[in-house]
């Protein structure tokens, strides 16, 4: 799975820029600014990472079933997980 990290603790800010983040081409380990918020292409992560994070009590899990995207929120970061082979722009 491809992971994109969005560094904000504010859900409203994340919600406002989410679509722009998905539409922004970002390479692994590349850092960009989207409307003043730092976004990082965290690269490929194993499914086991996602499974472990879902079990932590301080992690919020959101699932966009229509796009098969999972979003985790913990501390001051949102992590967007996109399955391999999926286009980020829908």
C-alpha cells in the first residue's frame, strides 16, 4: 500500500485539503506543501503496519469504501493508505 502522511492535527484542515493531496503527484520521501500543510510521500508500507495501527487505542480509523482508501489519524498526522494499482485521482 502507498502511504501519504499529512501533518496536521486539525480534522477540518485535513478535510479541506484531502482531495488536493490525492491529486498532488508526490514521490516516495518527497515533501510538499498543500495550502500550508506539510505532506510527505511515505512510500510503500506493508498491510501488517496498517493492521497494527488499527489496534492502537489512540488511532482513529476512517475507511472510504468507494475508493478503497483507509485513513488513520494519530497525534498530529493523518496517514492515507492507497492500495497498489489504484489511481489516486478519482
